[in-house]
């Protein structure tokens, strides 16, 4: 991992996850996102890169979880 690696991984693209992804992207962060259903990714596709598995998100230096209670 490079010292200037600003990728942020987000797991969970629901009511909270989508705004988090958008705001991070608006602030210039490289967002890598994963959700159980790929169809839920469509709402943030312009703001993030799809991760095919949680393991891909885990490769990011910063990880946020937005999971249901």
C-alpha cells in the first residue's frame, strides 16, 4: 500500500451507505464499495468502484461499515 493511498472501502450500500459513498467521492476520495446485492450499487455507480467481495474492500487502508442493526 502506498503512503498516498486514499482509497476508502465501504461495505453496505443502504440508507446510510449511499450518502457516505457520495460524500466521500465529492471530497475526492477513491471509494471502493460492496453490498450483498449488486443492484443496490447502481445508485452510487458514478461515485465508487464495485468490489466483488468484502475481501476486495478489506484491501483498502480505510474501511467503513454501514450495516443494519
